[in-house]
C-alpha cells in the first residue's frame, strides 16, 4: 500500500460520521479549531441514514424522533425545517397467534389487551412483598415490575429472538434504560390515560425524505469548515507514553496518517481498542467480552399498499424469520416511490451465525417466504428484495457485560486527550436524542 507521507494536523479528530460524530463536529464549528472526521463508509449518518433504492427510500429500521429535551428538539426543528417534519400518531402492533395485538396494549381498543392487562393487574397485586431485592437479569426485572403475564407475552420469546439469549441471560440494565422505572400499576394507568414513558410514547415526528435527512443536513452544515474523510477506515493510533497524537487509516488513495491534538471516538469501542493495541498492548485483551448484536434487513418492494396499517409490527414468534417489519410508505408518502409498499423486515443475529453468512438471495427468500406464509403478500406482489447487513447495530447488554466493558472504559478514560461519545462509541443503548446530548457533553469537555 502506498503511504502518504504528508502529515496533515488537526486540533480535533472525530472517528465516525454517524449522528454523534457529525453533531460533535457541528458544535465545534466557529470555535477557531481545525476539525476532521474519519468515516469508514462512503456515506455519512451511520445507523441514522436513509438509503435510496429503485426510487424507494428507507431507514435502517424505522427511526422515530421523539425528544424529551425541548431545547434540543427546537434545534432539530430548525435544522430540518418545521414544514419538513411530519407528526404521527404512533401505530404499532405485536402479531401473535395470527392476530394483531395493539402495542403498547391499550385498554380501550381491544378485548385481548384488556384481558392481558387485567391478568397483569392480578399479577401485580400478588407481587407485593415477593420481589427480588436487586434484580440483575432482565427476567427478574420484568417479573418484579410487571409479573409473569407481561414477561411471557412480551419478553420471553422476543428476547430469545432479538438478542439470541434467554431473559435470565440478559442484563436488567437493558430494560431499565428502555422502559425506565415503570411498574405494572403505572403501566396500566399510562395505557388508560395515554403513554408518557419514552418507549410507549403515542406520537412521534418523522422527517420527509427519511431519517437520514437529519445526518445529511448536519453534514451540509459542517462541510465548508470540517474535512469529512469518507471511505477512511481507522487502522491504528499512536502517540507518546501518555497521549495519542497520530491516526493511521486506509482510504482509496492508500494508507494515510493524520496528526491530532484531541480525539473523539464514536466508532465501535472494540474497533477503537484494536486500533489502540498497537500503542498499548493491554487494549488487545480489554475488548474481549464486549459484544454487539448485528442486524439483517430485507427490504421488500411490494406492488400494493398498504400491506400493514401500522408504522411497524413486532413479530415475537420464533417460527417467523423477522422480529419487526416497518412499512416505510406509512411513515412518509413518497418513501415507496409510486403505488407500492416498502417493507423493512428486521432479522437479528450475530456475525458468527450461519444466517449472517448466508447469501443475500437466501436471506431475501427467507423474508419473502415468511411474508407469503403469513398471507401478507403473494409471490406475484413481491417486486424485488434487497438485503442490508448492519454490523454493530445494538450493544449486547448480556448479564454481566459490565465486567468486560468497565475495564475498557476505564482504560480509555485514562487517556487524557481521548473522549468516547454516542451509542456505538460508548457501547450504550442510546437513542438519537441521547446521542445528541452526548455530543453536547463531549463538546463541553473539548472546549
Ligand atoms: C434498527 C434501529 C432502530 C432505531 N430506532 C431508533 C428510533 O426510532 N429513535 C431513536 O431515537 N433512535 C433509534 N435508533 C438508535 C439510533 O440509530 C442511534 O442512537 C444513533 O444513530 C447512533 O449514532 P452514533 O453516531 O452514536 O453511532 P453510529 O450510527 O453507529 O455511527 C458510528 C459511525 O462510525 C463509523 N465507523 C465504524 N467503524 C469505523 C472505523 N473503523 N473507522 C472509521 N469509521 C468507522 C460507522 O460507519 C458509522 O458511520 C435505532 C437504531 C437501530 C439499529
């Protein structure tokens, strides 16, 4: 490989041009700092990008905007434009035993939901005084907070399918982050009077043209001042005994080096550790046991719309290949081009799994078979299928994951000019709002 000997120097180097990396770069603009971003892919946006395909537009799984931080939301509205944001009343279901059950369950709308919730109330009454004191696993947490009915209906199979683990092998932290401190009584109250928790929120916003619009606009805003180097994969990091100062990366023009004063990493923490191991050997073993869950998406173009009434539908049953299907034309009219529908069928797996290593045709056929087998579409209605592999889609918060992660986080924190940021970079279950808040936090540390 050709080595570019010219060593450009920047004040701040950001690894990764996903939402967090772009947001950090945007905050640093106008501060008199020379900033560069290294991005492995040819596109920006990471998990929050949209792809164009045959006149269709689709996200990496449905991405809804819902912000609790009003100031941050105002910034996003200003960035995207109020007229380009669609406000949706959430429509989502869980499909089980051949029936669509409103999700989150609603007391008023369905008999099945009402039965489920009355059983939950019964469980909750029986729970008083019978709780695990310090629930560490997802199973104990769900049993403590909601009881066995909700555990068996919503968590048991779905956890196995999405995470490849039983509920007693998953950390309670996942549920604490996602569902918060909600218990059965509060859940029922929320469902009767309208949801307030973030996970169950009943309204959300969506940018016309796909969620990727957010990243594209951030990129447009920074591109005059910040050098975003795409198709540039980080290879190694180096420096003196205590501080980092040099990044070596591979780009289409060969291997290059960039000097920097401060480094912000939003790339998978395991990839960062690999790059750091040439500087300090200890990083090599520190990333062992830090795991991500990967995602396959089969985008299915269908000649008829709508296929589903919902924005997205959960499929907890293991006999069905996908765990969730988003119908993008229900998110925004133009997403599916003409009169057809575009379905994003999400299949969760690990990179070592046979499924991940199957061919695109095999994965496409699997998703198409499930859709046809359930009677949602016919073979004639399927126009095309495109398969996308999304590595590092979710941090895998298995029971005890902190034992592997914390020493690595501490080692990173001990490097004075390195900051970790965002969902993938900190290995946290962050949504977009939390990523943008984290970008703000890191910006404050840098200036
Ligand atoms: C299926 C799915 C649905 C979601 N739905 C929602 C939702 O409805 N609402 C919500 O708020 N959030 C949602 N999220 C979460 C949201 O997508 C993330 O919080 C956010 O996009 C993470 O941004 P990030 O920049 O921290 O990480 P990433 O998007 O992972 O960015 C990391 C970047 O680093 C790059 N990179 C990786 N390795 C290297 C390397 N070696 N060298 C250089 N660059 C590298 C990657 O290509 C990527 O661009 C969802 C996520 C998924 C997976």
